[in-house]
């Protein structure tokens, strides 16, 4: 099975958190590294336009609502991860559950500022 088909298959089984539609035809912006065996993407529901982060891993799939005005591509820029480990995806997943995405991004920005000053 090609990776693309694998992802499509998994997206079909992933349902929108808001309206329950399959995300097979969702607008997808992949965020994870190509070579990584975990796949993270920003998805926009084809039906209700609800935004979410989808993770597809060998051990299961997840979906977390995203509440922000950022577009998928902008989100990718903010996250700015070159390669994603399984632990990092879990961290992101847990963080997204706890916090609104906008708060996370603001924290990330602050960290970047700190690093630049150091
Ligand atoms: Zn939906």
C-alpha cells in the first residue's frame, strides 16, 4: 500500500469532531516530515469547515479541534518542525487537548524571542 493510500484510508475512518463527516475529502495540509512514520496534518472538514489537527500513527489515529484564524500553511510555519518523533506528536496532541492552539502558538513565539536574545 502506498503511503498516500494509507493516509486516505485512515482519513476516511477519521470523522469530523463537529459534524461527524468523513475527512476523506478534507482540505489537508501535512505538517509532519515525509519520512516520519507518524503523520500530522491540519484538516478542514469538507462539510462544515471545522478545523482540526489529525494525527495518523501506527498505533492509532487522533483528531483534535483547532480554534484559530491561522490557515494550515501558516500553522505549519509556526510549528516549524523538521522531523516529528512519536513523542513529539503525543506531546502536541496532549497540549492541543489542554490549551487553545492560539495560546500554544503565542508561547512558542515567546520562546523564540527568548532564544534570539540569548
Ligand atoms: Zn465537519
